[in-house]
C-alpha cells in the first residue's frame, strides 16, 4: 500500500526531473521497505523540485498562457469590485481632512480616466500605419493583408470594449448600486485593465507586418503609459483609504489591496507584452524584395 502511494507521489515530480532521475528513484523504492517517512520525504522533495524547477538539467521554464492569465485577472477584478467598491460607503473622512480627500479623489479619478483614454486611443496609430503601409510598394499587398487582420481583430473586440465602457459609465453615473466617494474613485481601476486586455490583440496582430511593427510598438508605449497612470491612481486610492481607515475593517482593506494588486499586475502584464520586441525591424528591410535566384 505505501509502495503504491510512494509511486503516486513520485509522479508529482516535474517531467524533467522524472526523465533524469525517475527510474533510479523508482528502483530504489522497489528495493527497500517503504514507510510513512519515505512518502513524506518524497512529497517534500516534489515541492522542492517544483520550487527549483529551473535548476533541473533540461527543464523548460514554466509558462502560463497569456490569455488565461489575463482572463483570470479580469475575472478576479470583477469578483473583487463588489466587496471593494460597494462596501466603501461605511468609510467617513474627518472634516479637517476634506481638502486632502478631495485632492486625492480628483487625482485617482483623473488618472483612471486618462488611462482609459490612452488605452482606447492606442489602436488609432495602427490604423494610420496600415493605411500608409498599404501604399508602399512592393510591400503593400502584405501590409494590406495585415491591416485586414487588424481590422477583423478590432471588430471582434469592439463589442466587449463597448460593454465594458457602458458598464463603467453606468457605475460612474450612479446606476444600480450607489457607491460612496471612495468607491467612485477606485471604480476605474477595476475596468481599465479589462480595456487594456481587450485592446492588446491589436498591436500583437500588427507586429506580423514589418511596416507596421513601429506603429505596434507605439501602441505598446501608449498602453505602458496607461499602466503607469493606473498605478498612480491606485496610490491616490491608498491615500484615501488611509484617511478613512478608522471606519474600515480588515476584510475591506484586504479586498481593496487585492483589487489594487490585481489591477496593477494585469495592466503591467499587458504593457510588458505590448512592448515586447517585434520579430521585424523596419530599419533593416531591403529596398526591394528578392525577385528570384541571383545569376552570376
């Protein structure tokens, strides 16, 4: 019985570790009595192997699909919006700190709005680049094909972007559940990363064209500015939370902190991905494409 459990625990080790050491350890288990301590040692070894996965010879770095990480992050923000925003109505700011609270509120709101605007304006650079690249021979055909793919991608994400904007506008105007000043200040932080994640496929699609790689990097810089503005806005929210801390519970502070970290993390991931090095560099393109084998 314990031998079978030890074999099951052995299968929990990383594949690179099992390929290199699995048979040797399995033979060792088969040749000796297996006790509870053996199983616990194997379990601890499995945890250590995963923690130091990169040190295993031949191991590949662990990579999670980008889309899965972004979807999980945006979904987490939607779940955290309720406990972080709606429960803010219980916080009260002392009258002597009203000026500081007002300044922080305006800073957070303005930065979140500016981050959303930068996110929505970033694809315009791709449209201008696609129109200009389509007129440049002899690369016009390939550029127009990439432009059509960018257009189709834009049409695919237009509806969810509109839905996010409509929801954000409704909450900002007080539709549905009313929110207090602090909740209104931080609402943008739960929607800007979703907009950034929806816009991200556009520069990634544009990078397929050498003539549009520069515009894709420019769009990535706009998304990076949006990520910075999002982080600054959350700092202002942290100041507001500190002013009203006397009425806030530990659970509420934890919800806001989790929302802030998730929002900043998703925005930073989008910006880092959009700023990734393009496989094409327009500066090294030849003046004309090769027309056939060169004759000597």
